[in-house]
C-alpha cells in the first residue's frame, strides 16, 4: 500500500506542511482507511493565494517551448506511474480498475494535448485602415493569461477532470490553486508531485484540501482571475453568484438522454446503453439516464437491456471484470433508493434492480409511461445506476420528451437517418450530440460542456485556454 498512497502533506508556498488537522480518506468498497491528508486552514489558503500571485509573474514570462516541455514531462510522469494511479483511483474513488486505467490513459493524453496547445496560444493581425480616419493604422491581438485560477474538482474522475483544469492553465501561463474532492484527494496530491518533477515553476500548482468555508473564501478572492468548477449544478451556480469579477467556467450535472429509432444497429445500441447507464455505478455526469425507444422495437430492445442489467452486480473495484462498483458513500445510495421508490409509487415498473446493500446499489431499469415529468429519476441527475425507459411513436415525440429538461450536457441518438440526426441536432438543447453511440463518449480535445443548468463555457484543452486567457490588442500608426 505504501507504494500506492502518497503522503498527505500540504505543499503551500513552496514549503511542506505536515502538522494540523487531517482528513481520513476511506475506500468506498471496504470502508478501510486508505490515507490521511492535511487540511488547509484560512491561513494556508491565504499563503497559497499569495504564492499563486507571485508565480503568475514567472509563468506568464515563460516561453511556449518551456510550457510545452513541462507539460510533456507531466504526461511522461503520469505514464510512468500508470499502475499506481489506476490502483489509487480504484481504491479511493471506487472506480472499477479497468475504467480507472482508461482514465489514467486519458489524463496522459490531456497533458499531451496541453503540450501541443502551449505552442498555439496565438493571435491575429487585423487591418484597422477601414475608415478614412484610420488610414495608416494596423492592429495585432494576442491571447495572454488572465491570472491565477481557483479550481474545484469532483471525486468521480479524480485525475482526468483535474487534468482538464491544470493542463490548459499551465499551457497558457496561469498558476492554479486546486481544491480536490474530499472523497478522493490523494490522486490530486500524486498528480501535483508529477508536476513538481516536470520543471514547472514553483507554486504553479498548489493542492489545498479544505473545508467548504475555506473553499468559498478562495472563490470570493478577486486575486483569482478564473474559477473552474466541476460538480453539482446547485453548488456551481452558487459559487458563480459569489465569484465576483472573475471569469467562471462551470461543468455541471446532466440527465443524458438516448433516442433509439427502429433503423438503428440494435446490438451496438444495446451494448453502449448498458455500459453507459451502469458503468462506475452511474457516477458519470454524461451517463445514460433516460432511454427513449421506438415502439416497434421497444419490447425486444428492453428485454435485452433488462437481461444485461440484471446480470451486473456491484463488485470490488480491483476486480478486473467489474463494471459497476460501489457508490461513493451510503448517503448517495440511500438517495437513489428513495428516488426509485418514489417513481415506483407513481406507477413506474421496476424491471430489474431496485436493491441496495450499504453503499452498493444494483443496476436498475424503470419503465415509465409518458415523459415521467415530476419524477426525480427523470427530472434530476440521478448520478447512480438507474435507467428510465420511455416509448415513442414519432421522432418529433422522442425529441420533445428528451428535451423536456433543465439540463443540457450531451445526448445520444441511434439511427441511420441523416434527416433524423439533423432534426435532433437542431432541436436538442445540449452541448454535444453523439450519433450511434452513447453520450458518455468524450475525447479530451473536443469542446465539452453544457447548456442551461448543465454549465457555462467549454472544456477541452484548447477551449479551456480561451476561458483562461484574454485578448490584448496592439495598435500601430505608421508614418
């Protein structure tokens, strides 16, 4: 275990801090204590903020080559420790080891993309002699780093979601103070060690596990130019309301829909729906939550989904065959149980699952007549292994039901009709539409984010750099 778990010391303002209150990190599967991290108090937060301001002066002066090289080394450091990271993620976040390994591979890719994008933070030459009075003038604008970033990340992707905040910041020259998730802070500390070894400037990244009140104090501090937050909608919008003048990038929740027409490749659709609904116990913001089936194929398709779902049970995250592990804690499993009971009491049919044991919740399929509006399993983000199923007769009806939500992160459609794809793309209010695959699909270079209550701005390294930089204009008069 000692070769997997980093020590939980704070590294703030270029110094190592071991004393003070600590937080116990427990494995969701066994409940055993995995490690302890030192909690940052308000004084530590102030030290980290001041150090980040000082680091910004050094980081903004670094060349593109220096930024590129440091990010490439971070990717190499992660790659060299792939097994360590994967086991740590499985243990502290309860993620099945196969999915944890995939996350580590994606994080390597995210920092590699950051390395490439570090040399592309450019600008544009533009003519200004477009009026009689501006004759002889020319302009050039460039993107410059806006300033230090305060970043807050959730437990479910404790490495790659953090990478999506750190890689773009380091690529454009912004230092970061990161509040890691309390359920899974150790992965962030291990990543910070990789960054310190990369040749990045001192205090380029500081990880400060802390209580909510300390985190909110950091969010309110105007010395930070950008807030990058991934988490629940309620918390995200609250933090935006107290963030003051800073830029705000929010990646929030969703209740992703999948629409399956009768011309779809049904074997492929079933496979992707099942893994997208129940993988990692549904603790993914773009997991498949609402399934809309054309009535002519609904019975056969639903029977296959139920058969597959009923064969899946929560297993140890270290089991290489596991798809569904534990939920992060018992409180969330109880919440999911209550939401399913509410739906069943309102007439939803529980076709499989509906069972809880501590923080284990079995994959559950609920068939619901109509759109299910008013039920939490439909209206809210379940963030658990629950799939609701609805039948439709026309594509218009399917789109209308799928779009009847306050969220809008990603959606998936399975059809061979270009006309249906075009209609869905035009009418669904989502940040991304995935065709012939589940909405859980994501490549780390693409613009990723949501509409409505699902967020503000876009991640994907290039697009996050746009959020963390500002245009600066040079005007020259010739002669």
